[in-house]
C-alpha cells in the first residue's frame, strides 16, 4: 500500500542559485541553515519559511553547515579549504580559518566541549579547539592513524551525542570509529567495511550503540559490540587506560542492509526520538525507515519524492517535527513529519511491510539494554559536566544459544 500524500506533506521549497549541499537545524531557534554550491549560506525562519539572511564570504561551494549545540553560532565548510564561524544574531563572520588542504568535506561541533572536527579530501581529519569568543581555532590533533595506517580522504565526520566517540566515513569503502580521550588524543577502535564504493554519510543513534551508513549501494545498520573483559593500555595516563577498559570494542557488526534506493545514498540521519532513519539519495528520493522491535525488522515506511534532482543532504529538526533535504535542483525541501512522533508512524510502517528487512540479531531475546555509569563516564563528567546513565546493548550469556556463541 502506498503512502498517502497527506502523511508527510511539503511545508516549503527554499531556493538557492546553486545546488544545496548541506542542511542543518538550530537546536532551539526556528532556523534552518542551507549551504550551497553558489558559495553562500542562507538562514531561513522555519515558521515563516522566509530567508532572514544570506551569508557571503566563501569563494567556492559550501558543502557542510552545522549549528553550535548551545550558542548562536553557525559553522560552514567550503571547497575553498576554509571554515567560517558566523553569529546567527548579527549575521557577522566571527572567524575564518584554513583547516584543510584540498577542500573541506564536513564539519561538526562537539556536543559539550569547545571542539570542532573537520574533514577533507586527500587529508587527515582534524580536531580543533574553539576560543571562548569563537574567533580563534587552535589545532589540537591531526595525526589520526587507522590501525597503523594513514587515513584516506574523508567524506563525513560526526561526534557521538553523549559518548567520547568520533566516526569518519571515506573513500576507502569504510567507516571508522575513534575514541577521543580527555587529553585530546584520538585512538582507532574499529572499521565498518561498507561496500566497494565510497561511504558518503554516517550517523550515530542518539542513545544506543548503533550507527547507520550510506554508501554507493545501500543503507546499512551497524552494532558496536563491546569487549567487557579486554583492557588495552595506551601509556601511563590512568584516564586513557580507564577509558580503554570501558570502551574496548570487540567488533562492529553489520546487522541490516536496507535496500531500496536505486543510486548512491548520499546522506543518513536518525530521528531524535522516534525509531526512524532517514536517507537521501542520488535517485532523487528521501526514504524513511522504521525499526519494529516487536516484528524484529526494519521497514521502509515512506518514500518522499518532492526532490526532483539528486539529494545531497537530509536532517531532522531536534524536536523531530520537521525534516529538511537539500538537492541538486537548487532547492531545499522542508517536510512536516509530526506524524513520526505519533502512533500513526507505526501504522504507516506496518502498511509497508512488504519492504521489510529482518534484523533478528538486534531485536532478539538474547539482547537487553543495560543502564550503567562507568568509571569512564564519571571521568568524562569532570570535563563535560554531564550526568546520567549510559545505555549499551549487550547479549545475556545465560541465554545465548550454541549457534550464537559460535557466531561470536
């Protein structure tokens, strides 16, 4: 059964004079930022759908935009090798810094620390510290080694919303998980071998040890399996040793391949509250995938066709009520997805059950969610001030079958 047109209606189509390569929502203000190949960043009021500012300064296409998690600051990255920081109240550029040598591919703010991470083509990812007035970027770490090897070109980079993880995705058909220490060192934790082509996008689940990637073929779900008994020492720093003990990764398993896009998947994201994934593709569509724990499966619950050119970027609003997509047709499309926060989204998913992908490992009876406060979490609290339990997915040894044990 097909999706009703009224389920997820288009709110507005927002225009640039070039392809829209990146979209991002402000965490609290009614603002959407769009970065374009026309070299500009536009700010849009999501209530009125009016353009409130056009930020000019980059000399080449803007491929990544990101809002600061708490301050009224916007960051933009461009193929001109620069990152710019903008005040979203005055629309003034506060800082410009060359951060990569061959073009910026992605930028991201740390959720709680004054850090940003940048990635580029034919270049290392780099960790930067922000000054309190947002006018200066100081390079903290650029020597990232992927299991002893140099990192290739990186298309996408992201911080975990609560854990000390960074994930990168690149041209070597892999996504890579990294551990960020309090002393700003970065250590390789594991790789996700995604496809024979490039990995274009990667995102963390808001609370669970799950990631989603978009590559040249499909959308893939990955589960981080922690090695509770292993301890790896990276030196005399007791904080680093303690963190490695709690965050030692045994492996990262592909638990589902979500097929349906006809061309390369360019952007993926998790809904902030609902069990929904969004993916955008060069096939001109945006797909919504719903996780169904009771049915132990994932289904494509909707295919949105309001983009008439290849899709470059997708993003949910932090409250989950809006979805934005940017495309090669010089537009960003704003969707009303309030239905995803209601029981109606479960009904929509069941209606599309013919496109179901079984995920028995993720939703099996041998899995449970364990809240805990680790020593590493206490350690991180000293730096971030965050509180609260952490949640990990862990198999119950007493209930594991012989086949599951052999597979492990």
